[in-house]
């Protein structure tokens, strides 16, 4: 369980298989986000059909509603949401810092007020692990503190706290059927990132996450940090770049040795009438699509593009029909999942590097990271 088999590599890009209790995950892999134990607007069958193998659910949201103990009573997340493949939960920390109404952090944990009803709660590393054990995902995350990349003075404090909490998470973990990933922090400081990568690598985590990126730093800064971190990581553990990203970002991430990605962007864009397309992000609400009989993307094999015209999608949006969000989510998620599949195949057949310029050319217009909001 939780062995990671590296099956091919090209440069720093890797293809592998991560063994979990709910099946083998082929990597590199992109995980759709199912914040509230649902990938918004889609049934699990639709998410499976578009090719997703891993979904992420958010600990903070599920702890507040319906409550992790209730999820446990109902058989755990897999049973509750009827998703039979691997699930990953985050630690809840990031959402506390980004969503909670007020929060007060100390070395022991963080006290916060719920964004739903203002009630007061406290997360500690031990509490985060208990909640994630109740939820029952295959991959769970250490409780960490993600600092503002533009607040260098605080970055060291947050990183040291993250390291101490990582050890407390390891000590608190009881279930053998869950893989606990440690999280590297260190902002955009190469020295701190080095220290953090070495610290987390020295601990017995079966996988390693890179946190604190795609949170307001530039693209160059993110890539520079990946260049510092991934060469320091053990080859036999999967690496997870949290909250990333766009088609371009995942290509850049794989090139730098990342194996697992997640992002709300595909489903969030879909609910705002936007689709990934080779010409850039397409807003289907645009009046120019009123008579357009083409699919979103002629070359896309997703259900939406095989079946419906831009004109029909625009009609659904204008008429405020819920199906619009579902059909655009299918297309956007398929785009990411299928890109990852192409990437995996290319690493295996040795063509990854030569295909990068074509992919970048194709997806360049979808790269606007300023519009990414990591939490939903
Ligand atoms: Zn499509």
C-alpha cells in the first residue's frame, strides 16, 4: 500500500503509479476539486466518464457541514459521496486562513470563526488528523501554515511552525489505510524552501506536497521555487503541487518533476460561462456564439464537444439553465484530465519534451493566473 512505482522519466518529468486502497493512480494526475464532497454540478458517474481518477474534498468545509463525525457514521467519504476511486483531503488549514471570518494562530493551533454561522472552532494538527481520519480519504495532508509570499519576514515563522506541526501530525495519525503527505513551505525564499524540502523529506511521509505556491506569487517565482525544491526530493515518493493550476502550469509542473495537481479553476470557470479552448478562454455567453454550430473545441473528444454546439451552450447560459454549468464543467475538466493523459503517454514514449511547445502554443491563451481563486 502507498508504494510509488516510477515507470518512466524524461528529464525531471516522471510517470508513475501510486498504489492506494481505492486503486492505482497513474501519475502525473490532475484532481478535480469536490469541496463539499461533490464536484460541483456533476455526478460521480460523469466525473469518472470524463477520465478523472482522483478527487479532492475540503476538510474545513466538511468539518463545518455536515460534520466529519456524521460522514464517518455514514461510512466515510467514499460511501457518502459514492466515489469509488481515490480521494484526497486537505488539512483544513488553508481554508481557515482564506475563508474563516476571524482567526488567531499560535504555536499549538488556530482558533477561528466559521464563515457559515460565526461559531468558534479550533484546529490543531491532532484535530486535523482526527477529522481527516473520520472523513476517510486515501491521501490526507499534514496541517500547515501557508504564509503570504509577499510577507518574507513571517515566512520563516510559518515554515518552522509547519515543520513542528508535521511531526505532530505523524504522531497523531492512527489509520494504516491513509497516506499522510507532509507539506513543504518557505514562501519564495530559496533558502527556506531548501530547509523545508530537506526537513519534510527526512520524515516518513509516503508522499510530499509543495504548499504555499499559486497564492499570489508570480509564475516565475513559482517555477524558481519548484526548481529549488523538486531536485531535493526522494525519487520514490509522489510530489503534489497544491492548488495548481492552468494547463500551462501543469505542463510546467510536470517538467519540473511534479506528479499530482488539483485546482478549482476548471469548474469555477465553467460556472462563470468560460471554457478552456485553443484560442484562449472562451466566454460562451458572448452574443457572437448565438448562431455558432461548432463545438467549443473541434478537436476535443469530451461529451459536451461531441454533442452540443456553442449556440446551444449560449442558449442554456442566457436561459439560466443549470445544464450549462454541467456541460462546461465536463469540457473544462476533460481538457485538464486529457492533457495529463497525453503527458503521461508522452513521458512513457519519450516524446514529452518535444511536445511541450505544441501544448504551450495550444493552451497559452488560458494562462491567466490572476483570475485563479484557490478556494471556493
Ligand atoms: Zn470538450
